[in-house]
C-alpha cells in the first residue's frame, strides 16, 4: 500500500532565527522536490505558520524546541 507522510524537523536557533526543515515522503522515500528549509525570526514570528499549521514557540535553543501545536499540518 502506498504511504505518504509529512514532517517538520527542528534545525536549531542562531541569532533569534529558528530553522525548520519540511519534508514529504512517499513510500518511505524522501521527495527532493518537496523538501524546504524554513527560517523564522523568533523575536517577531508568533505564532509560526507553514502549510496551514500554526505553532506557538515556548522556548527555543540551538539544541531543542518547546512548542504548542495550535493547528497541525494540512
């Protein structure tokens, strides 16, 4: 059976900029055309939004992210 998944991967924070990667997989294989690196200014972007999803960042460091999901990915 074909499977399709989407994921957001936290890449860290540098100078108030949060880096997140978005990837789509089809049959457990990453689809290169559907990989995107996102950057958000932590000091100005509340909540963070992408593809219909909304996240409220509670705490961000270079090694971890604490957040609340307001709305999941479409």
